[in-house]
C-alpha cells in the first residue's frame, strides 16, 4: 500500500485492474485505492508479471502492507518482491507528535483512544490539550464534532475533512511559518498572453494561472530552500519541481495533486496538464504519483475575488505560494499614476529551512519571471 | 434539650459517644473496655460520663497491655458477648497486632465458621495535633490488607454515631478508625440514631470532571479543595470511601467512568498503601475510561514530624489537593 500523502496511514483496496499472469509496465494503473482524499488510481513502479494478488477488494490495509507480488521481467531478471511502495520522493512518515512527547510517542489517554476508535477519528491528527500534551476524551470529541459540523457541506467527505484537519493542524503545530507578500504588475504578462492567445484556437489558449504556475516552478527550481521535504533528518531538497496545485472539489474539500517536473514543461503542455488534472480530480481519478509527490504547492483564490491569500504549508513540504485575484489598481509608473493589472503574490515558507531574506528574493524572482513572460 | 432545640450542634466526639450510648442501651451483651475509658473518660474524652451511666461491669478500665485486653475482647466475643475495645491510637494497636491478625481475623476461617469473632475495635488515627511520630500515623491501610477484618472510617457525624451499630451487627471483627482531627468538628445531627450501613462508599459532593477518593480526616480538606476548584470551573466529585475493607469498587468505578479522572487523597504513606491499592483497582477495572494519569496526594514519606510547620508540610493539604487536581485537567503539568 503506497503512501499517498504524509498523513495517510491506511487505504482500502477498491478494485484490482490486473490479474495474476498479466504483464505490467511501470506507470500502468494496477488498482484503485480509497483514501481520505477519495479514490486514487495506483500506478505500478515496476515492470513485471503479476504473480499473486495478496489483498482482496474491500480490505483496508496499512501503508506499507504488501498488495501483490510481481515476477520480474525475463529481460531484467530480479527476485519476486513486494511491489515497491516508494515512488518519486516519498514523504516522511507522519510525525504528528508534538515535541514534548517526541520521546515516548504521542500521548493519548486510554479513554481518548477508545472514543476515537468508536467515532472513527484519526487520533494521530488531534492536538492534545491534556496533561503533558496528551490527547484527551474532549479533544477527540471536539475533533469528531468538527468533522460532523463540516459534514452537511461535504457529504461523504468527512474522511477528507479529517485528512485536511490532520494535515493543517500538523502544519500549524510543527512548521514555523513566515509570510511575505509582493504586489506584481501583470501588464507585460497579460499583454503577452493576449497576443499569444489571439493566434490560437480556444482549446489551445492559455490561462493566467499557467503563467503563475510556471513562474512559481521556475523560481522553486532555482532556489532549493523552497522545494522539497522536511523530514526526520531535516530539509531534503527535491531534484525537480513537482508543483502541487490546490484544487477545490465541488461539494467541499480540497486536494493538491502535482504536475510533475513542472519547471521543465512548456506553457502549452502545462496548460493541457492542468486542465487534465482538474477534470480528473473532480471526477475522482487521481493517480497515486500525483497525489503524493508535490514538492511545493501553489494556491490560487483569484476566482473568488480575494486580494491576498495567506496559505498554510502542506507538510512535509516547506513552502506554498498564493496568488490573489488580478485587479486593476493605481500604480506608479515613471512618475505617473496608471491603472495596472496587479496581483498579490504571497509566500508562506518554513523558517526552519529558509529566512525572510531568501524568501524575499524568491518572491522577487517570481515577479521578474512574470514580467518577462516570453521567456517562461 | 428543649423541643425547640431539636437539632443542636454536636461534635464528632459527642456523636461517637452517642453511638456508644445507644449500643450499650440496646444490647446487654455490649460492653466497652480499654485504657482509661472509665474514670478518665478516654484519652480523647470520647467515653466521658459513660462509667457513671453504665457502671464498672460495662465500662472497664484495662491494664496498659494492648495485647492482653484485645485478646480478652476476642475471648469475650467468642464467649457470646459483644465487646467494644478502644485502643488509644493506631500506633499502639501494633502491640496487639498478633491478637488482631493471628486470632481475630483468622478464627472464624480456621474453625470452619464455628467460631466467629464479633469484636469491635475502635481506635484513633491520623495526625494534625502535634502528637509526634508515635501517636500520629495512619495504619488503617495496613489493616485493610488483612482478610477476615472489616475496616471502616467514619468521617461524618452521622457515620460517627451510626457505624458502631452496623459494626456490632457484623459477625466479623470490625476496626473503626476515628480521625483525631475530626473530634472537635461540629455540625447538626438528627435526634434519632438512624441506622447506617458500613458497606458502601458515599458521594459527598457530585462533580463531572474528577473523582476524588478519600476518607476520614482528609474528607474535609478534599471538600474545601473541591470548593476552590469549582470557582475555576473544575467540578470535583468527592467520594468518601467509608469502608476501606472491602472497598466499594462499584461506586468507585461508576464515578471514575463518569469523570474519567481519579485523584486519591490518603493521609497514609504512598508506598504500598491504600492509595496504591485504589489506583491499581482503577487501572484494572476502568483503564479504558481514564483520560489522565491517576494522581495521589499522600503524606510525605517521613515519620510524622512534631513541629507544627513540618507536620503541616508532611500532611495532605488543601493546596496540594488543588494543585494535584489541576494537573489532571490542564496541559501545563
């Protein structure tokens, strides 16, 4: 069972897409797994022949459990072994314990543990308010009440709400965020986009969001302190940018699947992948490699008309970039006031890894990239 | 007493005496013996005036030999009487430990039920009156270790008066522990000696947050602590154990299952004491109900000191009880 997110502890096998004896290539969808984030298509990380399916559909198993055995390809002989759970940079296992309880593990009172089991609440994601930071009965009941309160807006998504609650609580508990904000003049970017789109049929036209994503990915690739994971051994930079894109789901909830190697992809490719991603995510067809692998995330609430987003880092990532809406504002240009399309770009970054100075340089780099759209 | 004065204020001491008087009146087989219980009126003046009322046959001064007069009490009980033996303090009862543990507690068992020992032993226990390390200890937890004995600790006026009757009705030897800190406690007591049982604990103050288990002299410190904690919104349920052997597991666990937290206040020492037994039972029977570690407030592990400030420092205090309760409900602990 692959880990499809730092806070995933188990998943339910919904359906096998392979049979014993079938030939499987790296990247083939082999199974559907139900997680707090919805049903995910699981891809094989190996080439081989399916030897045996271990887990039956409908079974919930912990992360790391063996799902199936593959026989290595004759051309590349290898011993039959469990399907590798590790894909591209595997996030560290959940380390939700607050520092005070780090040595003895998370403290959970016996009553809280029993109640959490009864209510189906993930106790690891709950912050304890009891003696020595222990999770108490009332902590569990509060967490469960929170899930229930969110339930009317998001039917059947209480698991996702739980997962978001766990992840965001962990983030605010463990990650010392710092926030920076920069207003960027988009006149050059929008002019370039208009010219670009004018000569193309509707399906090939680009959205502003693609420019944002590319600029963020490029800046992240150049400044490694923002792209990677913070694990038990500290910060580990990622070798390429898997750009998480926060996508709100109809009916409530939020996921941030990744566009892999986003810094290397031309704008039209990014546009296609973004559309594909949004369509599939909203239809409930995310791939495992997308859901678990983001190295940095972009969130854009411009559609909703907000000026500025103050985002929360998705652990174990170390940075998240927010884009507000693009609005015309008075802007001083060469000593005169002009109306310019302005977007507020925010950076929330992990102070354990970077400081405000490099954060400011990172934001400035995004601005510079957006002001040279032809080079994106 | 005038009719208009139907519920006068009485002391714990007077309530004990009232219980003795009622027992002596009710059953001619009942008699009292012990050191200085007659002419002197008892070392704590509990038996004052009883000699004049009931005579030397039934209020008997004894030589200074705990072993001898407890043994005589056992013999009288075996012979069909209903003796009440007073031992000055629990420290002195150690001189009669052989009679209590090897004879009183065992004879019914060893005779296959043919020789029950319906003996009642009253003794003073506890500290707080600067009587130093040989007159101030709380060994009731030791006696609660012994099968064959019943151990009770009346903490209210009603129990001080009524438990003696219940003890005399019991076919087994019963040890009644009267805390010296309570003797001068005053309160209202109904005129009639309504029978009380000695089988159950009692909730003296209901509360939803913490179960506080205590008995005897620590009850009022606990109630005072509960009042202070209530001002901060922490509702403590104060349970008066009343019977230390057997313990009323049903009531204790019922309370812990409601509050999910347990605080034990015992004037005995912590190591190997009654508080350890209570804590273990809770873990055995209500582990999955616990929402916080069990906390204990006991006497410091020293012989009870003589100087007032050191004696106070050694004993459970309202402040220590309040502090311990807070550790169960707050994060900063």
